[in-house]
């Protein structure tokens, strides 16, 4: 506090005390973990590697589908510097590296199903030696017929990739009477949309090293879910999980793939290597290994059939989503659930019929990635809305205003929207900021070579896990004698700042400045298994556990302070690191003094906070019910400029609003919106991990483009709307994922406005735009 | 056994290091000299996060063979941590929360520092150009540009 006099100091304390538990909520407090980052301190996995370590490199499958007739490692083993070659024969426990469906071996043994399959790992004194020796591992393959198109793979006579057929998962939504809905319609509009493989490109690839420790193994790695990695490694080793200690190092980006199966692979290979050689082993994927072997965003083929009245009211929506799952199920069996539940967009439609399929193919496998099925689903749903508007000849904004979710309306699964539905406010914010109506008019009659367009897209995003699992979290708070507060949890930080947000919540409850907190590294032997750090759920779910832990700690602190201040417990107020007695602000004691007093009085100061979200109830046969406890809403407007001769375009302006319930730290909410938007612009405009006959054509950052600082829109405006949700702390909703969803449909619809014809597949390259221009001239 | 002896001035200190012919400058800086701020994101010269200064200019340490650094001057973030301009940049990165996962941060700061030390007047477009060789997947670049810009105005 910057107070000149005692009076000022007291009046500031009083002012802050009025905020009560909200003391620091909604403030841009800085993150606790960035000093080491800006200094370049050695905190990431590869920085911590012991000096005597060995290095592993992967032998990946040569064919997309083949039987393995034999593997010979002797030449590789004799190569200078090579210490070991791991294959399936070295797995003492279960040769399995999978999240939900046990369909993926760690090392291929009987057959390979994609060119991302791992056949062996060479362990050598230097990464270069290991790499060279991978060429010497001889694998005798017998090629099998393969299938790369998910629609082909669904046919009964398609090559079988696994025993039980190629459809991994079928998700349904059945609401109302779809045929009646189409009969009531004045128009029926049908379209097919396609999306591509997107690679997350966390700048740090998947990496882990293992150190043998007596009858245990220590693993340090880059990951989202240390407890899941622990269980996976234990399974491979055939050990009880307590003998595997996993510590999450500071993680250089994650975005979903680091919650899926690849972190299991690198940790298990490092562990096996360490146990075989008795030395630390680093399995740090090269960019090429990562882009071939890790999970990507599912390509999707999405067909929409929509019934609409001439007044714009939607009567029926029938959607089929087919996700190319690649060779393994991964967390993708949950991705298809989210995709199917969000397939119709944020609209109140009385009759709905959705079928979502996740299908095996011989492409490299796909899984968890920021947005988790929503980017594909919402791209198609929002493109379809603009096609409907075009058919009815009404403004796409008006079509949305007629049908969109607002308090009192129902989602595709019949879930009732209450006051926490802030979609109308999001729309209003971006429409006003962008001057949408005027620009739309202005762009109606353009003739030049360079033309502009403006387009809108909306979303709803079911919060946290919902149908994807039990939504719980533990947070430990431990106070040292010095007054420092340790926050420990199995939830992980990988850049969003969300774990600092947990400390911000605890600080706010305890009335202690944020800099009293330190965040402990997640360690599976120290922290409780606490569910995965996915679905943007740290703040909404973990925040409640942090609040719970802090409230429990406060209950221990208050009586001590009350004694020290000779004050009734109920009148003790904790603010900014001081306790005082209401009405007697002049006399106060500092947090450190209270802590010392507590310890001297034999009161230990540690608490465990816990929270589990209310169970989500829906019918798995019809999808009907409330699959999510609360929803985030968003709206974006993109404005583009197109060269009609080349099809080249750029995004000039981007306006985006999210209803996040309550922004615990608005600066970081904005950080997520900006980062997600640019990753989403990459998805919209340039990113495609191209597969050709099962081979990844561009597994490097030379040929796979992600946005650089020169690709971002000059003008981006973000708006935060706060309509409190029912479960998050202080009404907070999730925010990290939704921003990636809106750029693709908003840009697509802006281009439609500019050139008069829509592009229905991602990424929207200038070539596709040029084709659209040509087709609209016909 | 490592076979070549090279001499470099690294962060102001003369060093002699034994290297292999296939060692990259990146490996020597990280593994031999323990300068872990230098990160590897691709190993193919495409992401920029291995950027260091060689004779005062930004270079990609993952595509420079170590022996080519013989008799050259190398500066990494560790060598700039006590420089006043770098400290301002670091404070500004914290203020704007421009280090999210932080993996690109050392390279961004080094490139930003180099820009501010070589050009008098820089606007946001110039900063965008200067950092365009360094990828960031977390921030969307806006906060990084703002962080460098704030120091540029001082
Ligand atoms: S690691 Fe050197 S450019 Fe990517
Ligand atoms: S902060 Fe994560 S890559 Fe830039």
C-alpha cells in the first residue's frame, strides 16, 4: 500500500476491506511464474537434464498399414555410441500407451496402422548418433490395404484397422421431430464442410527424461497431466504407481496434445531406457517426430441440412460429423462428444438430429487440441448460417438475432438457458464496435480489384469436462513459519497463468498480497491425483478448490488473530497482509506475526481444498439433458480485404467478445483471447498438416506455416462480458479454448461478403478464394 | 572424443571448447557452456527461438555448426541480464504478461534488445518486422509487441 500517513493507511485498509472476499478478484495481478521465464532460467525439461544422460530417437513406421514380420536391431546396436535399442520385447508390463480405449501399443509389435506408429527407440550417447542408428533398425513389413478417407473407412468392406471395425464412437442428439421440422420449413438448405489436420505446434515438443533411483524411477517432463503419465508409465513397467515419480517441469506450451497419449510415449520410453541402461535417458521429440507421432486436430467432414421459415426462424437442423480419427482412439472419443453437442451452433432449434462419428483410418492419429471438436463444429454451423441467410436474402446478423440463445431459450440438447447466457451482450459489443450495419451496406456495391467484406460468427461452449469426466480438483495450501504460502496441486501451468489465478483467489480470500505465494511444482508423489488439466478448467473448477482451501486456512488464522487483537472473531478483517478489528483499524497485526503466533501455539497451517462440480445429466441415447453445468458465449466480427485477381486476402480488423462470467484476471483473459484468436487465424487461413496416402508431407515448420508477427490483424479489439455462471468461483466461466473457434467462421463469412461465394473447407487459401470468386461470377 | 578446439568470446568471456564436427552452436551453448536460455523449437532454422547474437547480429544457433563460431563473439540472454535496456524489456514483458509459456521469451527479448540498440526510432510495425523470425504460439504477439514498444518509447 502506498500510504503517506497512518490515517491514509487506515482509510485504504478500510476501503479494501469493503471488497471482502473479492479483494483481488477482477484485478490484473501479475503472474507468479514469469521471473524465471524472462531471465531465461533453466526451468524446462531439457534444461534440467543430468550431464551423464543418454538420448533417445524414434524409429517410426515406414508404412501406413502393414504387418510386422520381424525386427532386427543388431546393426543399430553395433553403431558407435549406441547403448540400447528398445522394442516391444523390452516392455516388462503392458505394451500399451492409451488414454481411454486400450487400442494403441507403446511399440508396434504385430502390425503398424499409421506412419506415426513407434516401432523402436534407439538410445545413444548423442542425439545425432541415435538418429543415425535409427536408419539401421531393420523392420520386415508386409503391406496391408489401407484406407485414408473416413467416409470410405465407414463402409463395411473397408480395410479393418482394428478388430472391432472402424467406427470408434457414435454420438447422437435426437430432439423433437426432425421430419416435422423439415415439413414446417419454407426452405431446406444442405451443405458439406471440410476441415483439415491442424498441428498444435507447442514451441517445446513433447519431452521427458527418466532417472533410475534404486527400485524407483523419477520422470521429469513437459505435460498437462502428470498423474496420468505416472499411471501410464507404471503400466508399461508393470510396477505399482508409487514407484514412479513424475514431476511436471515448466512446460513450453501444451494446447491439448500434451494431455493426450504422446506424453505417455516419451515418459515410458525414457523410463524403459533408463532402467535398461542404468543412466538418465532423455526422450525429447524432434519437431519432425512430434508432427508425425503426436495427436493433431481431427479433420472433419460435416454435412448440414437445415429447415428454415421464410421469416428466418429455424425449424430443423440435421448434422452429420465424421471425424478422421487416424489409427487410434486417443481422447478423440470425447472430442466427438463435444463436437456433436455443439454441432448446431448457439441457436434455439426445436427439432435436431445429430450423428457424430469418430472413425479409424490409416492416417496419423488425432486427439485433444484446444477447442476439442468445437472448432470444426462451429466452423460448419456458422458457415451454414451465412448460407441460409444468403438463400433467404436477409442479413446474417438478423438471422442470428432471430435464432440465437438468450435467457429462456434451449440448446440442441434441450438445456434451458438462464440469466447467465450473455450471448446477446457479446453480439451487441462486436456489432457496435465494428460498425457492422454501415459496413455491410457500404460493401454491397463494390467493383474494384480490391474489395472488402465483413462477417460474423457466434459460439457457445459447454464448460469444463461435462460429459468428458468427473470434474474435480484438489488444492493444497501450506504456510511456512516465515508466512510464505505454498500452493500445490496436480493441476498444471503451461502458459495461461491460470495457476497464478488460483493463488490470486486464495490471496483474495485470505487478504494476503499475491507475492506471499509460491507455486510448487506438480509432483505425483506429493500432490493428489486431481483430474486432467484440460478443458480450460483450472479457474472454473480448480478455483473453487483454491477458495475452499483458503477458507479453511482462514478458519485457522482468524482465532489466532482474534486473540492477538483482543477482538471478537467475527470482527476480525484480513486485508493486504494485515489483520485488524472492525472499528479499531489503528491496531493491526501483520500476516507474518499471526503465522508465527499460530505455530508457537502449536497450530499447523496447511489445508486441502476440494471441489467437485455437480453431475451433468443427459441421456446418452438422445443426448437430451444438461451435458454441461454452464456455458461460455462468444461473438466475433472479422473484416477482410481481398484482391479479386489473386484471391489473396488479409484480415484488417477483428472484434471479439466473450461472456466469461467473471474475469478473475482481465489481463490474462485478454491474453487468452489474443493468443487463441491468432492460433485460430492460423487454422482459418494457412495451417494444414498435409497427409498424402498416410504420409505427413510437411512435418516441419518450413512447410507447415503458423502465423508470425506479420500475419496478425493490425486492429484487434477484445470485449469481456460478465454474466455470472452457476458453478465457477465468483461466477467465472472458462475462457482458454473458445477464442480459437471463432476466426475460421468469421473470416470465412467476411470473405463470402466480399466475393459473393463461400469457401467451405479449411484452411481458406488464396487459391480457394480465387475459385470462389470465379464461381460467383458464373 | 571431441576433436576440435574452438575459441569464442561468450557473453564477454573468452572460452575454449572441444567440439565434434556435427555439434551445432546451439548444443555447445546449452550443453557445454550451460546457457539454457537458448531454446530449440525446430532444429531446422524455421522457428527462431534458438536466436543468439553473433558479432552483434541475431543468428540461428541451430543451423550454425559449432566450429563456425570459432573466433566469434556470441551473446545470449544470460549475458544481457544485467544490461539496463534488457532489464527494462524484462520488466515490460512481465507488466504485459508477454511471457506465457515463456519458451519463445529469451529469443524475443534478445531480438527486441538488438532492435532497440541498433535503431533510434521504432514503431510497432518495425517491432513486428524485427520479431517476425521468432515464432510464438501462445500470445498472438500483441503483448510482446506492446512490451517492446513501451521500452522503445522511453
Ligand atoms: S530451433 Fe533454431 S530456428 Fe528453430
Ligand atoms: S509464450 Fe509460449 S511460445 Fe511464446
